[in-house]
C-alpha cells in the first residue's frame, strides 16, 4: 500500500517549467530515490511534498490525508514530514542536544531520554551533546540533522542530496548508516540525488526526473536493466546503445546475434547492452572463432578495480565504439585484436 | 546502528482530524504582509494629513495662507540656504576625500576620522558653540557656515568610500590616452562619484529642510522654524499646516531632483580580477597648503565646539553637573531612546523579513512607504500626529505618540540594518524549524531573528542614538514636564543660560560618539577595508 500519492503535479516559475504532470506512488516503509540531472525539478518536488512550495496543479496525499490540491495546501508545520536539506541546516546558535530536541515539546518528560536514544541511533558519542554544530564534522552534522528530523517520529522523511557535501569515502559510510537507521525506524524515505550509483544502491524504488517530467520509475534492477529510453539508460550507467534488426526473439547487431525479451515487431530497433554484459578474450583461440565478433582495443581508461576499455568493432562497413568493463588484472594492450562475447539478453529501447 | 535499540515506531505526528487546506502563498508571508501593511498605513499618516488638511481648509483659505509674502520670504531663505550650502559641501567633501584617500597627505587616517567626527555633535550644539564665540552671529551666511560644518560628513562619507572603491586602472588608461591629471579627475573620476555626491547631497538637503534647533538658535527663518513658532504660538492652526504642506512639497521636490540627477547610469568595474590598490599621488611642495584644508575644517567643525563647550563648562564649574535635572534628563533620554529603538525595530521587522524572503511588487510598494517617511521633517510628522491624536485617538502628549513619531522618523535606519541581518540567515534554517513543527511566525522569531541578533542590536543602537539628539518632534509631542537632554538643553539656551546647558551638550556628544564610529567603520567595510 502506498503511503504517499502524487498525481498530476505541475509547477512553473514564470516561463520555466519545474514540474510537468508528475505521478508517483511511494509505498509504505520503502526507500525511494529521485534522480535526475541538475535543474530537472527534484528539489521542487521535495519542497512541494514538505509544504514549502505551492503546486500549480495536481494532488499530494499522505496516508489518505490530502496535503496539496492545486494551489490549496496544508500548513508545512503540521504535516509531520521530516526534512533534511543538503547542508543539514543545523541551528548554529543551539547545541547538538538542543538541535535534536528542537521538535520535541519542551514539557515532554521523556525529552532527555529521547535525545540520548537518538544519539545512540546515529552512533554519536553522548559527550557531543553539548557541542555546537561548527564543532562537528560534515558527516556528524548530517547525522545530527537526521536525528533532529527523526525526533518527531515522521511518517515520511525527505532527504535532499544530504551526502553531496561529503567526500567520496565518508559519503558511502554515512549513506549506509543513514539507510540503516531509517530501516530500523521503519520510516518511509525519499532521497533526492543526482548521483545514480547512490540512488541505485540506496533505494527500493528509483524515479528518474528529466526536465520536470517523470521519465520512469521502478526498482533499481528494473531501471538499470530495462530502461525505457536511451537517456534513462545512459543516465543510470554506461551502456552500449546499438542499432539492430529484430526477428524471432533475437537481435542482430555489430556484436552478432543476441537473444532478447521477445515482444517487438520485426524490423530495426535500438538495443542497449551494459558493459559488464560483454566479455573480452584474446582473438584466435576459443571455440566457434569464425562465428564470433571481433574488434580492436582502442583506448583503456584505468579505474582501479574495474577498467573501461573502448573496443572498435567493424560491421557492415561502419565502425562502432563499444565500452567494455574488465578487471585490471587482464588488460589487453591498445591495438590488440580481441574477441567479444555477449552474456545475457539485449534490452530493446523505445525510440 | 546499535542493534539493541528497539525499532523506532513510525507514527503520524499529525492529529487524527484532517488538515485544513489553505491558499498560502508563502510561509508566514500573509500575516507579515498584514503587519507591514499596517505599518505602511501609519507611515502614510503624515502625507495623508497634509492632503486632508488642505482639502479641509479649502482652496480660498489655503491659497491665502500659501501665497503671501511671508511664505515667499521663507521659500527664498530655504532656497538660498540649499543653493549656497550644497555646492560648498560638495566641493569641500570631494577635495577632502581626495586628499585623505588619494594623496600622500601626512596623517590621512587621522584626518579622515576628524572629517567624520563633527557628526557626533548635534547640529544645534554646533550653532550653540558659534553663538558662544561670536554672539552677534545670525542670518544667511551664518546659517550656511554652521550647516556646512555640521553636515559635511554626510557627503564626505559616501564620496571617500566611493573614491576608495574606484579602479585606478581607469585613471591610468585615461592618462595613457594623453589626458593631464586634472582632466583625468574631471572626466574620469568625478563622473564616477556622481551617485555618491547625489546621495550625500540629498541627505544634507533634507536635513537643511528639517532642522529646527540650528537655525532657531542663530535666528535664521526656514519653513521648519516658522512652523514650530506658529505651532507654539497658535498651537495647531491652519497656517502651520499649510507651511508644512509647502515643506513636504520641497522635500518631494528634492527627492525627485536627486532621482533625475543621479540618472540611470551605474558605474561598476568591468572585467575580472581584484582591483589593484591605488597608488597615492605625491603632493610634494603642495603638502603644506593641502594640509590647511583638513586643518581648517577640523578647527572650525571640532575646535570651535570643543573650545566653546570647554569654556562654558569651566564657567559653570562643578556646580552645573550637580543639578538634579541633569540626572533625570539623562535617565528620561535613555528610556525614550531604548523604548523608541525597540518600537522602531519591531515596526521594521515585518518589512525587513518580506524584502529578503518575499520580494515582489507588493513588497516594493510597501517598502517605498517605509523609506519615504524617513525623508519627512520631524516637524511634519509631529504636526500630523498632533492632529490625529487630538481629533481621533486621545493620545495627545502621551509617551506612545512620541514613540510612534520616533518610529516613523527612524524607520529607514532600522530597516536597512535589519534587512542585512536577516539576509545573512539561510532560509533553510527557517524551513527546518517549520518542518520540525514550529509555526511559521514562531520559526521566524526563534530562528531567523535570533540569528540576526547582532544586526538587530546594531540597528537598535543606531536608532537609539538618533533619538538621543532628536529635538523638534520631542518638543512638540512630549508630555508636559518631560525633560530629555535635548529639550532641557534647548530650554536652558532659550533662557540664555549657556553655562548650565553645557553639560547637556557634552552628554549628547558622548552618547553620539559610538554612532559616529559605527558610521565610519561601516563606510570602511563597505569598500572592503
Ligand atoms: N524559486 C525559484 N524561482 C524560479 N525558478 C526556480 C525556482 N526554484 C527552482 N526554479 C527552477 O526550476 C527548475 C527546477 O529546479 P530544482 O531546484 O527543482 O532542480 P533540481 O533538480 O533540484 O536541480 P539540482 O540538482 O541542481 O539541485 C530549474 O530550472 C530552476 O531554475
Ligand atoms: Mg536541488
């Protein structure tokens, strides 16, 4: 059952369309990531859900309660929705304890205990309770901001690029611990990010926004392997996008005949292969050498554990550059002829 | 994280009743627009009063009161005063600013402080000092001399700040095009000072129109002195009101003139990179004659008042300090200053927040009314409040009325300070507070204003210091028996007891010193030094 229902949501700023007829359902206790390039309307969507912005049209409902119906909106401070902005926005004049306790009624008897409990949840030492925000590291600030929002026991938590200010190593650690806290608390979460890897690893559901429109929503796996179109495919990761002929459940392309999920009309189609679907091996050994597809290594980009290799394949007189991932242990030299084998099925994109 | 923590139950913080849906343009904006609109209505009182009283009086009576030799004489006096004082101030301020900012004048920093310091001396104390050393002094030229000395800092401050900001590369370019140094100054530097000169001149022009004490003391008649005289003799007659109408027209005329003269031009540095520090022009043999200018101005603007004050203080010996009136006037002044600062700041808060967080057409219109009222002379504000309180609300000669008058006169000061304070608080903090369940107005109070506190304190100090030396409105509106430093000083000098007045002047100067230091520091900071 979905907790948050968004339907037909639109918002314009003057000439600029920020959101265009967005529909989205967020299941209860799930984690949804909203991704999209800069300016695609992610923050606007979050701000409308939180109640800081009025939509032009469309509805937002949380657990049956209508929060926005066109320009009619419910007051933000009574929505019970947690919000963690990009830089945490901790109150600089309050200590960590006062920040966390900001949303708890002052007369609440269990206030101190709750603050301590929340500190445990975000794994910060209780001795930090008296510190001021500027005496915390970036990651600690983010976790305090999360605890502050959790203190209200929100039904829904909104995170707007909360990790983008952190450096790469810390970002992953903080993201994991935040995900765990939210999981434990059983809180439905929406995370906004422009980092597709973050979205895919964090969420149960990923929604891709592009120019204010919802391009596609689904599980990370579905979106990664079965994107609807080329832009979504490339936004979520590297891919080889090729022209192919479809017939009888197979496509024929520069890489040979590849099985695919069946239902398409016979004729020219566009297919997508992820780099990890293509295996490289030295040309001239292996079995079925004559029928196999060959190419020449053009460029190698060293990337630590996984390296990106560009292979040029000639087919029907056209040269195709294809990106392949390979372990850095078995890198071919540039200029080598290699054999390419496709693992799994090709995915047909909408044109 | 810690596994032993029991799962945190997700529960709706909401009540079970459905939430109301409202057409809310912005968080808290609606109620603040209401409050700012209310303040704007009050700011329109003086102008509304003038229009209403003119209609009430009727064209016959009004024209007979306006078109008469006395008004022509006052108009001529005022016009001559403006026409003589402003050019003199401009020339002196530009010369002085150039010497302290662009030449290797010895002790430039000290001279720059001394150029601003006369601001700490209330204008009417300037003329009190001059009367003390030259008792026969009165008439147009006396008025001009004292005005120049008292108000020159209003031009010196912006002009010197602008000179410091100018990119010297432009002057180098002009010189490389073959222009002699003085032509470079006329054709490149002076045009870039236009906005600063216009702004400073407007401020001085408005002060010349509004000042009462300075001119009354040396018996030079302006609209303001005439209105106060009328008011004191015939209370609230149509004659005073019609004079006030002409005075308001003069103010609006000055405002319009400044807009026309300032033009649309904006002088900013094009191109990238930080400007190079200026190279100072060597004065060489001109150093000694050049020193005469700041020396003379300091002697006349600071030396004479100090000498006169010292003499009166010595004449009065210790006894004048022991008058019980002095302590009570000091106390009352402090109470009025603090009360007025609080009221003014509170009145400015809604507008300040809106102009930072909710800019738009309505906000600009409301803000315009907040600013215009500061340009009106205190005497007009006071007349309007007298009429309103006598006829409508029975608050005449009450503390509340005085505080409202202060709020109207010093609203722009408070607004400028508050606005920059609020602009430094990220809007995200306010939103975070709201998402944590604070009502929008409470969020503004407990987060935004709390964090803007240093700015709020500074603007309250500015207002408080303005009130400390306010004379006209206090004289006209304060409850009977009220004695502030300014009014007590005024009544003592009216009785020609100059020695007894001296401690009051000294206290006002001491209380104004921080303001002067603040203004000087601000102009330094504005130009990045
Ligand atoms: N207050 C505003 N006034 C005018 N235009 C706005 C406003 N807020 C957002 N926009 C515009 O709406 C569009 C969507 O903005 P939004 O902030 O939602 O993008 P985003 O997806 O969060 O981008 P980013 O990844 O850069 O944060 C942008 O084109 C932006 O310029
Ligand atoms: Mg954003």
